[in-house]
C-alpha cells in the first residue's frame, strides 16, 4: 500500500470553492485503478485542508499522476492561485491494522 497527502493553504473563500470542486472530483478519483480510500479534511482555524488517498501500489499513484484527471486538479489549483500553496507527498505504508491485509 501507498499513501499520498495533498495539502493546500486556503482562504475561507477558497475553502468553499475547493470543497465544491472536490464534491465532483473525488468520486471520479475514487474510480481510478488502485484507489482504496480517499479522506478529505479541513482545518479552518489553521487555513488549510488535506486530501489523503490510500493506494494499492506506487504504480497506481504513478498512473494517476500521468493521467488527465490530475491535470484537471492542477489546473483548478492554478485557477485559484494555490499552486505555490499546495504540497503533494507520498509514502509507502509500513504498518497497518487493517484486517484485509
């Protein structure tokens, strides 16, 4: 398994716009081959929000990062001026208590 974390610093106005975008985008992302789960959270008091995705493999992440779908997300970030306020990280899962494994 592999986990990715995308975090953006956002204003209150941007947060609403991002959440509207994600309501439509994340269900489509969930259909990507290799996505096990997606979690999104917002911390308005800190001015940020993050999306955590659990993937089956690093190869699934690579396929997504080469897809048109991520281009759509990056274009939206650029539209809101978030590209310099967004980070994308990825890590292999080294321990899990998930009963499915």
